[in-house]
């Protein structure tokens, strides 16, 4: 991902907890995902999904890994804990 384009300061202006919860829930339920599939499952366009993912990786809630030449998004232990804490949000 282009880190210069997606700074935490730019992303935080449009940060939505409900979207965050959806991303975490999908990763918990379906396991690691490619960005395109994750965006589709969450109802986001690719660019918006990447912005959220960059911020989430910056906060160590997810890991962006390269598996077999493909970018995969993996939920970290702190991301799992956060997803559990956000159960009060109804989607």
C-alpha cells in the first residue's frame, strides 16, 4: 500500500466505528481475506477499504501479509479483542 497517500491524519476524518466493526467481524468469521473480497463482504469500495485497513494496521489491529504473491489481511490478537469489545454496536 502507498503509505504516503494514506496517513492516519487523513483517514481519521472519516473513521466510522460501524465500518470498523464490520471489517473486524468479517475477518473473525471468514479468516484472512484479500482486500477485494473483504471490501465486497463489507460493502465498501476498494479505495475506502484500503484506507481503513491502513489505519487498522497502523494501530496493530490487523496484519497485512503477502501469501503466495497475494496480499492478505489477517486479524491480530488485539484486533480480536477490539472486535469483542465492540459488541455493543449494533449493525
